[in-house]
C-alpha cells in the first residue's frame, strides 16, 4: 500500500505541477490533499480546479484547511469591503474571486482522512491537529502537548499547516508533518510532500523535496494581478516564498493592532517589515523595492 499526502499548496501552480508529476510517477494507491489548496498565492482558482478534477478522475481525497475557511469567511455579509480591516484580508478576497463558482465545493470538504493497513494499523491525515485545523504541530512542540494534538493516537499521524516538515515518533505513533507544496518555511524553498508505504508489518515514511520553476511563480504574482490586487500583504507573501520563512506572524505581532486602529497604514507597516535586516536581501522586483 502506497499513500501520498500533499498539503499547503496556497495557489502556487508551478510547485503543484512538480509535485503532481512526481506523485504520478510514483503511482500511489491513495492520494490525500491535506488542505490549504487556496489563498496566499496567485493561482487559487487554477489549483483548486485541478485538485477537484483529480478527485473526480483519480479518486484523490481533498481535506479542508484553515485557508479554505478563511476565504469562505470573506463571503459573509458582515465583512467590510473598505478600510484597514478589509485591506488586511484583501489577499483572501482575491482568492475568493478566483474560486468563484467552486466555493460551494470547499464547504463540503471533510476534515479528516483515515486508512488501515492490512493488520489494522491506522494512518490518519488532518490539516493541523485533532483539536483544530489551526492548531499546528511544530518541530519544537513538546511531547505532552503533541499527545493531546493527535489523540486518539493512530500508528501514523500526518499533518501540514505549519509549512515546517518534521518526522518523529511519540510513544507508538509516528508523527509526520509533510511541510508545504507552495510556501515552505524551513529555509528550503523546494516543494514538499509525504510518501507513506506499508511494507512488511509497518508504515514507512519519507518527505520528498522538489525544485520547480521559481521564476514562473514570480511571474504569476504579476500576471494574475495578485501583487496589484491582493493588497500590501501580498508583498510579504512573495518575500516569504523567496526566503522560505514566514513573515505574516511577525507583521501581525508587530503591527496588526496599530493598522486596525489607524495609527499606521498597512502599506507602511509592510515596508517596515521588508526593511528588517534579515528580510531586505529578499526584496525587489517584481515586488516593492525597499
């Protein structure tokens, strides 16, 4: 039995092309797409349409991620359509416009996938943890917390969400974070996905990393209109892609409250982050020059 699990595509079509080609060559019995197909990238509509087609034509299993929920929240009548609160979510409104008639499909996605080996050992896939699809499992997560996140513990627990791959045993469970297809945060910008094989009498796991057309994804940021229409945070997302490190949480901790209260504009707050010493080398065209 061979199982492939990919996660956190985030509208990165060139990375998805590389991963799907590798999966097709490996020819698994089961493929699970572990959420966050959309948002934070320029090609949410194309990525979602392709994964929905794979579900129909190849029987791939699609799960709900927190970014599918985030995009769907933008449909709410109470959502502002101007001002700082809108600008902070502008990139998600861009994704919502791209998925358009497919939004109803997102609402039906399940949150969990499970399969059993021939001897009954379970492999379970969720986007983040059993507690919430925003409750991430990180390399530094302590075992006492991790036990709660995977309970009831299967033989193999597969997750994504954090964009940071890991593989570690906890008691009798192998915990595998497969990282991200579209925007890794472990200083390695190559796309990643997980391979799982039932061999002999145990599950074996591997995290595969693949280079892809980095130049094309940068062009996609421009050609899709994402850099222009996704709001200032789209600039940070491009730099995250180049740096292979998350920056949105840094921005939120430092500036979100001030932006919402009107003490600083969103654009100026983003420029402040782009001016950080560790970030500046990754800035420049097609994004902002700082």
